[in-house]
């Protein structure tokens, strides 16, 4: 049975109002960070207040976009949506957001310098990751790639290594998010296909076979690389959307959102 995953792209907001310039192909312009912050729960606002600069803009934009996507399915206003962000390991408020109770909707979100992505599925658990090419260096590979992958990376021309590393990285992060393991499983202990092959999980640490997971590469703007993973054998249908347009169309409602 085919699984559908909807992926929404947006540009982190930093100023007064939001307007769109097309599907994730350039700066989305002023997006209204104060207005978007009013969509968040108090626990999210406290976390946002601890962040600065682009990290704060990415966090707030991602959480606001997520709320705009989930609220219609739950039947509440975006600012009334309750998300559980409890970390299962330490009990802090920085855990992966999830809807309380049985999950009718699965979702994952990620942000990096200049790009936000939210993936939503009505089926199995999903994981998504995006990385900015400008942030990566060869030194990042040591803690991310297996010995075999490091060898493969070293055989590539120097000009191709940054993009290749981003492919390995985002594929692994997407898998670890979908499985729920996160950084509990060191990325270098799993193997995924390299940039010349279709996205797939190859090996998993320990004697157990790799979990059944379907991977797909995404299509952000050229400065970024991204992947999505969904639990299960597939087939997987991915539909990508302009989240900037959604934020822009919701700007009026966002501005009048009730402060919790």
C-alpha cells in the first residue's frame, strides 16, 4: 500500500510581515517573527527565548508552520494546538514534538540557516532533515560516516565532497528521526546509499536487520540538501509544497492569534 508524505518548505522569518516569492527558491521576505511567536505554546516560547539569531527564527517559523498544518486535522485554532515536547530520556521540554494520545498524524520538522521543512504523514512515522551546503566541511565527515562511506567520500573530487556529505548526512538524520532513535544511535554506525544511488538504508548497528524504512531525496533550493524517511517498505509518494505561501495566506489570522 502506497504511503503519501506531504513536505512543506518555508524561509525562516525575521521581521514584520510575511509574503511569498515562490516555492522555496529564495528569501521569503519579512515573515513576522513576533506574530508567528504568538502561535506557539508557552513552553515553545520559553525555548525560543533561549535561542538567538537564525536559530530562533528557524525554530519559531518551523513550529508556526507545523501548527498551521496540524490544526485543521485536530479541529482547533493553531495557537490552541497542544503538543507534547517532553524528552523521553531526561524529561526536559526539548523533545521531538508530538500530538498527545494516539497519533492519527505523524510529522517531523527541521531547520537550518535559511530553510525550514515540515513533513506530514497520515500513515507511519516520518523523519525529515535539511542541511545548508555552506555549513559543511570535510571535518564534519568523521562523526557522521562509516569507514566504508569515508572511503567512498575520499574517492570523490574535492569539488563534489560537500554535496555528497550532505546527501549521506540528511539521509541518515531522516532515518534516525523516523525510527525515533535520534542521536541515541551514532550516525557513523549506520550505512545508507551514497549520492550516486537511490536513497536507501543499508545497515543498522547490532545483529538485527535494518528496520523497514523507505527513503527519498527532496528538492529544496540549490543551496540545500534534504531527505525524508518513512517507516515501512513503501512505495512512498512525496508531494512538496510552498510553506511560505501558507504562512502568507495565514498572516491575518496569525496577527490576531490569542496570546496564551
